[in-house]
C-alpha cells in the first residue's frame, strides 16, 4: 500500500467516524419536558414551558411534552369541574388555532352522537 492509498484510507475512516458521531448525537429527542408531580394552577402559570390555557379552577395538573423531528406530543391532564371545562373550551380552541395555524369548530355542548343500531 503506497502513501496515497494510506492517506485516502485514513481520510475515509475519519469521515466515516465523523458521520457516525453526527448520527449518534442526533439520535435523541429534540425536546422533552415533563413534570413528575402534580402542579397547582399557580405553579403551572409560573412555568415558562407550560403555555396551555388552563381553566381558573384547574388543579392536580400533569404536563409533558415530547418532540422529535416530525413527531410532537403534548400531554395535559388536570382536574376541574365539568362546567368550567365546557365554558373554557373556546379559549383552548383559539389557542390551538393560533399555535398550529388550524381552524377548529366547536360542536354545540348539547351535541350527542347518533346511536348505532345494535
């Protein structure tokens, strides 16, 4: 093996190792955030990562987000009276429309799905 072939092989091995390093470094998620203990509304409002509009009566709030390339998941779980949640849905839909550039419509609160024949 002459000097040119040795340099060529060393260059190839170096590039291969660099490519493997870049591929390995990009294997993890782009973003991950979770709160392991339930939050109060006051704590949730203070957190800059929690931008979901919660009703004023929300408590026992659990929140998590995960993003990786084309995947994005957001988990929001909280306890609040049902009527507060129904009154607050317009705020949530407006937030969703603004964040994701979508247009959701709200079904009437007295909407009941059609029953299927058994």
